[in-house]
């Protein structure tokens, strides 16, 4: 809620992207006819030059922007290969040579303990950075571009589940050749990904129309004098 006599907080790019996603969901639910031009939510100059892979005849690229994707995985499998105790040849069986060998053995033992502990830590699953680059959302799926993987693309049907976690972040279960992976998509267009997957694969999703924060609603109402839920204009004092 804005304070009288002060300017409302301006909307961020992420705030506007959430608003676009909500407005699209409302139009889809109302079964309004959406023209091909209306599917495009950003200026065409802002779209990445990605070729449609799912259905070139009907697929429409809707929005592009920076993204970071994480995968829930472990960097290792817990395996550990202990280092062998080095053999030090001094040329003489004297006290100095024995002392050097004992010191080397203790050093190897310490390295093995550290290595085993690190292997155990590496076997613990955590959110690991998978991709930093650009995301393009289309009517048919998601495209990811980065310098490591090149271009990856996933149709909506490859996602077995999806959950909105916070503004600009959704988590999903993704079917891959290696099995099911849990990923987190962080992007201004994460809510658009969520909306399109819900509309395509799970219209009765329990989070439908609850994937935004009270703070976001307040910012939109104050900045635009518009209620994004009821789609009605608000008097300046009501925002």
C-alpha cells in the first residue's frame, strides 16, 4: 500500500513479466481468442533468434530474457581412492631416513582423511548451478542457451511436475534420457513458464492463481491504479 504524498514504487522488469503472465492466464481461462501477435509478450527485437523446434508451423516465441537454472544433484557419488604411502629411499637405513618415511606416512594418512571427508560431502545432494544464459519461452516449450550446453529445449510434456517457489523462481521435475531431474528455473519469465505448463498439462493445479506475492499485488495496484486480479481500474486513493 502506498503512503499518501509519496510516489509509488516503480515496477521492475520482473514485476511486469509476472503481470503479463497473469493477464495471459486470465485470457486463456476465459477462452478468448488470442491472435498470433498477442502471444508475443516482448518487442520482437528482444526475442532471441532461436529456431522453433517443436512445431515450426504453429509455434510462437513469446519472451526471452536472462536465466539461471539449477539442478538438485550431488557432485560426486561418494567413491574415494586412498593415496598410497610413498616409499622414500634415503640410501642409508639411518634415523633420518626412518623419520622421513614416518612423516610421509602421516601426511598421506591426513590426506586420505581429508579426501574421504570430501568424497562424503560430494555425495550429498544440493542445488548446483547448471546453466547461466538466456531463456526463451514459446507456446510449446522452453529453450535454454548458454556457452557450455549450447541450445537445450524441453516441450511442456517433458515436465512431470512444476511448483512456483518465489517471484521469478519455479521448480520442476524434468524427464531426461538419464531419468527424472529436479531443476529450478530463475528468470523474470519463470511465472510464464509455470502458467503455460499449467494450462497445457495440469489445468487443476492447486497453485493456480496463487503464484504471486502480496507485495507484488500491492506494487501493481499502487503503480498502475489497477487490480490485476479483478482487472478493474482503481481510484488513486484505493490503491
